[in-house]
C-alpha cells in the first residue's frame, strides 16, 4: 500500500481545524471528523484514482471528507501526498494560492 505524506501546509491546516472543532464544537465532533478523515485516507491509499481530478490544478485529485472539508492530493506508485485541506465554504479563488 502507498505511503501517506502530509505536506507542512496540510499538517498546519489540520491542526488548526482539529483545535477549532474541539474548542467551538466538542471533542466528539473532533473525533468524528478524525474518523472520517482516516477513512478517506485509507480509501485514497487503496484507490487513489477513485477521487475526482481537480480542475484547480493539473495532477491533483480531490476527496470530499465532509460537506465542509476537501482533501487535495497527488500520488505515484509508492506514495500519496496530501497537499492541502480546504474549507469548502471559502472563496474558491483562495484555493489557487494554496496549490
């Protein structure tokens, strides 16, 4: 199975998101999100072509984890690199700056 690599940007955004979920919602909401993200990463590792290709940048794919959060990644035969997590409620133009 492919190795998962998380970019520094994705790692920072994930940390902020988890902090926000616990602070503003609850530990349960945070843990539910972590479970959904874990399932998404497992799916991506096994079937990296199953997610839609991104129109924002060539070579990227996007996996919608929740209505609010999408993971953008690229892959090769040995690894999957998570490039960023994006809040779907934000202006899509901001995504271009992150990719």
